[in-house]
C-alpha cells in the first residue's frame, strides 16, 4: 500500500480526511513487532536505519518526499514485507496530519526525525545570505521535527519503547563553534531544534517518553570515501575536501553512524534524554 500511496497520496488524503477510509489497524502479530517510523529514508542515514531495523525484525514505516525516485528504498522494500514506503514531505503539515491519522491505531516505538536540509554553503555566508533558503532550512530542520513529533505523540505514547529521536548536529553547538564555513542557516536551524528537543524531553518525561538528541557524526552520504583519483566530487563536499584529505574532518560510513545511534536509542537513560549525545555515546557541549 505504501508504494501505491506514493503515487496517489493526494486522492487518498482527501478520502481519509473525509472519514471514508478507516485508519490502518495492526493485526495481533504486528503488535508484537516493534515499529519505527523514519523520515528522509530514501538514502544515506535514513536508508541505513531502514536496512538495520528491518534486519532485526522491526517493522519500518519508511517515509520520503519522492517515493517514485527512491530506487534503493523501493528495492529494499520489495525484499522485506516489514517495510512500508510512505510519501511525506516533512514541510507539508497537512500531509503529516493525514499520515498520523492513517496510522492512528498503530503504536510507534521509535519515531526517528532524520530528514534534514544542509543547503549550499555560499548563500549561507554573511554578505551573501539567501533568506528564502534560510527560511527553507529552518522549516525543514527546526520546525518539521517538532510538528512530526507532536502529530505522532499518541502513537509513541501507546508503544512499549516510547522513544522520539531528533537528529542534531555539532554544527549547531555553541560549545563547538569555530571559524570556517559560516553555514548561518544550517547552524541556526540545528541550534533551534536542539533547544526544542531539550524542552520536549522535559515535557514528556512524566509520560515515560524518552527524547533523544543525537549527533550522527560527519557521515559520508555521497560515497566520498569510495572515490578514486580523478572521480568528480559532489559540489557540497568540494569546500570540505581539503579538511577530509588532511584528516581534520573524519568521515564515517552510514552503517557505523546508525549502529552507534541505535545502541544509544536502545540503552537511553532518563539522564541522557536531556543531553546532546554523539553517535559514539560521548556527550557534546550545547
């Protein structure tokens, strides 16, 4: 159904909103299997989350903006019955609400806010700032995770593991702020979602819901580590290449990042839920 919905979600949304189609109700067998909902699951870290969770017999609701273009995700879903692909632009709040109603009867053990928008570096430099880009980055990185967490809060509260994950970034840490690429919009968006995640962790603690704010590390989502001499470098990584080659910036593969994050999620304590944790378990300054 998920891949069908990716092609026809507008019509389906109207039908659901009109109350003509009931929410999806899990069978008894499905209830015993933990469920993770992942945003931005078409590539990189998100795709690796889908891969690892389903390998451990979790049910994955894998969302992305364009399912029709998510070749690897669709291929993975074709091999695993416990993956359902759903269309979701995280900035489309109406669609977020429709999806939440669609899964109203399904507990979600881990809600994983992974989708993010880095944007080009040039228009995020003082004197060259593109304010529409700034607004778009803030919407995706700072506002969308809170909207999605709010919409799916009842689903998380009804689950056994009761965990919300927000992917932060060391780029949004005041304690780690240093000279270099400005990234005004991206840094501001991550700093904003950090404080929101911290507040959410405090607000939801009494309900037994854990909110994890995790830095995934500098993850090689574009295959930089596999480039051979003479291979073209993606534009977004060109300014970073000297730092990578000198060893000042350590890239890690998605599998390493996701394995570390999953370990944190599984063993998250109430104390950690109000802190900023690196994928390897080390606390990062705010």
